C-alpha cells in the first residue's frame, strides 16, 4: 500500500483536482524520498531507469506491489505531468501556426505531417492511475485540473479533428 502521507499531500480533501503548482510543490518535497526509494525497491526497473533515463517505463507488473515501488511509480507519473507544463508554450505556437493555415486544406495537410510525431508522442491523460494491488485489483486516481494544459489539450483535439476531416 502507498504511504498515506504521500497521497494526502498530493490530493487534499477539499479539492477535486490537482493543479500544476501543487504538483511541482509535491515533487520538490518528495524528491529525495523518490531517489532514496529507488535502490530500496525490489522492482529492478527503477534502478534501470535511473541508469538510462531514455528507456520506456511501463507500469509495474510485479505480482505483489510494494510501497516503495508504488510511490516511485506515482512520483514518476507526476513528474511526467510536470514536464508537460514546460511544453505549453510550444503547443501554443503550434496552434498559432494552425490558425494561419486553418482554411487551406493543403496547408493543413502539411501542418498535420509536420506535427504527426509530436501528436503520436504527446501522451496525456487528465487522470493519473496507479495500481495498488492485483488481487483484488485496486488503484488510486489523481485528477488533474481542467485549467491546466489548455494548449496541449487543444492541440490534441485540433490535430485529431483536422486529421479525420481531411482523410474523409
């Protein structure tokens, strides 16, 4: 089970979603706990991630989830969300570029091709889900604020809408 202090500090009882400012505060507060927990965790994937930050990290499939591994996975997922904040300005520029091409089907096709990889690699979900146990299956869910990542959400929507309207 996840230590309640980590979860309580992240999700307060008076709030239904978590803001990016709160996420960044939480990440700073528990950064040393995160790096201390990695060598203690029985799940070897986290030590590998520290050695080679470029590897893909998949959700833990250990038959029995340990507290350290659950906390590390939670921290890792929250860290990924925090890193998206830095890209908001970039997505704003992409949307401005789209607006210049908005009524030109040829220009939109070029825009779609140019940003296809960005679209495919921009994994974003407004809910972070972390598995706690396998039998019975239990999880925690952290809802991100709807006010955050407006440009990223707009880009994802604009890309998919444009992609399917041109393909028809």
